[in-house]
C-alpha cells in the first residue's frame, strides 16, 4: 500500500474579509511565532548529542515539517482566493456572505452564514458555499422553500430572514 493521497479539492476560491484576516493571522502566527520556537527547541535537542534516540529532536523535526506544510498551503491558498466584500446588488436574495435564518417544519430556527470552504465552522453557524444546503439556498428569496437531501432523508426549510452585515 502506498502513501500517495490525491490532493483534496480546494473548493470555491471565495472568502470573506474576516476569513482572509483569520488565515493571514494563522500564517503570521505559524511563521513568526511557532516556527522560531520549534526551531529553537530542535537546535537545543540536537545539541544534546545522539539524535537517533532523541525523542525531542524527532518530535521537533516532525513539528517543523507540519508547520512548513501548513505555511506552504496557506501561502498558495491566499494567493488564489478572491475576497468578496461588496454586498450583492439584490440584497433580497441569498448570495455568498449572507446570514440566512431558516425555519424547519417543526418551527425550530437556525441561522447560517454562507462562506468559503476555508472558513467552515458549524459551531459559529458558518457553512461552506460548496455544501448542499448552501447550494440550495443561493438565489432564494424570503419565504422560499428549500429542500435538501440529507443522510437521514430529505429535509425542508423555509427562508425566514436574509441579512448582509
């Protein structure tokens, strides 16, 4: 069995200004804070002598590889992203960056924001533009019915509110 894994699809190259700021902050943190700390600990571990049985050295080198990999990914990804900061001309419809309040058939409400795949965070209500729910929502207006196929069957929601903050 080989270790080759095909590259994951990058998804839609859109991002909100807040998402771009978070990615840039992560890149800055990794490159200017974490990497120098790990490099220092690796050099201290290497100074102890035998590297073949030095767990601190081995772990530090592994951490450096992971940091460098993430830095490369973030650098390339930030170059290819398009920041969407302007509101759409028709704010009565759901588009990228919209906060959408949905109500299900039982009357329970949920609020989601449609963002780029790099910003996905369900705990904060951020769903990817590439998700089935977001794709179904794009272009819908108030009181529109949205049907989405879920693992448990088809789900139905109604658009209750659309905001662009």
